[in-house]
C-alpha cells in the first residue's frame, strides 16, 4: 500500500540522478525499460503521477544503495 503522505527527502542532486538514471535505462535498454514502465504509457493525466511516483522512489533507493555499497 502506498502512503501518499509519506515524505521522501531527497537532495536536488539525487533528484537529478534519478532522472538521469531513468533516461539512461530508456536509452540503453528500451525494451527492458518499456517492460518496467509500460503501464505508465497507458496512464491518463490523473493516474500518471500515481504510476511514476513509486517508480521514482524505487530508482532513488537503488541509487542510494549503489552509493552506499
């Protein structure tokens, strides 16, 4: 269950890193990337953020884990 009131602190550098990783995955492996986020493309404006936010958080956590170790 997603807690939409959860605060997810991130630095601007981390946010930049998430978007860079998102783009890198798209460019390097479009087929794999599309499998991961295919549902995003089927979203409507109301549900797009609901679908993207959890994926953004996953990428943020993966980048943090990679930095820490």
